[in-house]
């Protein structure tokens, strides 16, 4: 039965950290982020929701991370390296030179950021990162060093079969060969963590909570799959039996083919869901609240044959259900979680939501296409209300793109009588 717990009302803003304007072609964990927190405080907002901050892969999607734990190096503020006297003013200027003020050119930003970080690392006369030892760091640093050694290709394309299969003898040898590179990636993650903790503390001082976001799945090219492929039904060469996605719906007749390997929930249960305990615990340490993406996948998930070209062919398979969340609560305690309970939600998913006592999501834009479940007069104390999600346009741009009937219904509902086109030029 759902508890009588009440949540305090507050308002916030969803803004991906990379979208902050600044001199480096991407938002970083620095002055601009603190200025945004200042704005939130002055405007009366009490929350900043970000998209996943974990290290991203070749497609630059925060929902295809190459690590469920390591931070994205592009978000490190280069100005801190100057303060540490690890780079020169000219090198800092070069890092910002040629950056687009309105768009993130990820390839260029990544190239320049890595180049600067390598220069900084080469000038270290000590190891300030030596005390930073989260459980995941050794595997991540080794994985990244090998990946760099082989030109950045996914682990299942590495030419050395022993390294692909995570053979301990092969790993021991490569650790000796790449010790300098391995320490570099530890240095980078230490930098990220130091900057993030300072920013989080600044947000707390200003009474602004940071809401994080963790995808339900990890990328097929990730350190977790490489190290623990038995948790993902992958063989030593990186072949998966099934991948994740969503079946065809109103928005996409072919469904959504994400390509992420699905979990071997049976094996995870046998291990007491230890991997998920560590993942959620780490997320709660990084953020004040955590939004879990695609929550319905914990009740049942759409399993697609790995050889499929669309998500049309698939089947619903049972997820871990309440057993997982009981273990998480027993292991961690209070779970400050927002469940993304959108999409193909049925009675079983709603029952799971009630059992977990998590807050769900309501999206205003959906109310005028789907059903009145998403209209504010139907919200409950367990609702976290959005005008749109990270997959949607801004509300202003949505008004501009909507048909006249939908637009009128939305404006009438919220009682807006002014000129809604006043900001349309910006939305374009």
C-alpha cells in the first residue's frame, strides 16, 4: 500500500550541463555552472535537473555511456588546470579558440579537451589523485587505456582475444605496458570528482538540489559489459542475444531500437543485485535525487533479437520487479528516486510504482495528445511535473509547432491571454 509520505513542493529547471554557454564549446563544471545556480536561487527555483554526466561514447549520447560511474572528461573546467599551474595561458586560450557559441561540436571539443588534459598530466610532479579510489576506477582506467591503445575501437573489436575476453594473464601484461596511460585516466577522474563535489557543495549552500539521471541500460561498448558480460548475456567476442528498446507506438511505428544489451536478471538476482546496489549508491552520492530512466523496464522490458534492424520484432520479458527495490532499500536506505514512468505503462507498472513509493512523472505536453492523466488538475503529491522531457522541445517551441486546435487548447487550459508569439523568434 502506498504510504502517506508527503513531499514538499518546489520548482526547478531541466538543463543539460553541456548546454551552458561558455568559452570552451561546451558547458563545464565551472563559473558558468555556479552562475546558473545563482540564477536558480534568485528566481526561487530549488532544483537543477541534469542529464547523465557519465563518460559518453562515440555517438555522444549521455544515454550510451561507456561507464555507469566515471564522469565525462569534456565537462572538466580547463581553467582549473591553469590555477594548478599545469597549463599556460596560451594553452588555455588555444583550448577555447574556434569554439561555436551556439552549438556543441563534440568531435572538436573532445579532441581539444583530451589534448589539454594530456599536457596537464605530463607536468604533474606528484600524484594528487592517489587517494581517490572508488571501486570502479581500476577497471575503468584499464579499459580506457587499452581502448586508447587500440585507437578507440569498441572492446569487442580489439585485436587481442585475451584482452577481449578479460583474460587475467593478458590483463596483467597490459597493465605493466600501459601503466602511464592508466594513471592518466585516474588523474582525469580525480579532476572531475574534485570539481563536481565543489559545484554540488555550492548548490547546497544556495539551497539548490541537483537531480541526476541514470539510464536503465549501459552501452554495449562499456567497461561494465567488458568486465561483467555474464550480467548482460554477452559472449567473449561481444555477441549479444538481445538488445533493449521500445515497441512501436504513437511516436514511432518502428519502435525504438536502442542497441543496449539487456540484463541477465537471473544472474543479477543470484548475486543479490550487487551491481545495481553499487550503481544506485554511487548515483545518490553524486546527486541529491536520481531520476531512473525507463522505469517500466524493471517490471517488464522489450527484448529485441540483436540481429533485428527495427524494434518491431521483440517480446516482453519479466524484469526483477519489487525484489530489486527491496534489496536496494535494505542496502542503501532511503532512495531519493524519481521514476520515469512514461510510455507503455500498464496496471502492473502502476502497481510496482505504488510498492516502491517513488515519485512519478507527469508531462504537460503529453496531455494534449494522449490523455488527461497529464493535466495538472489530475496531479498527485507523488507527481514531478514537467512541461516536457529531454526528448521534447521547449514548451514555447512546442506551441509554435503544434496545430492551431492543440495550441488553443493548451493556452486556454493554462489561462494564458497574452501574445504567445513574443518569444517565437528565439524558439526557431
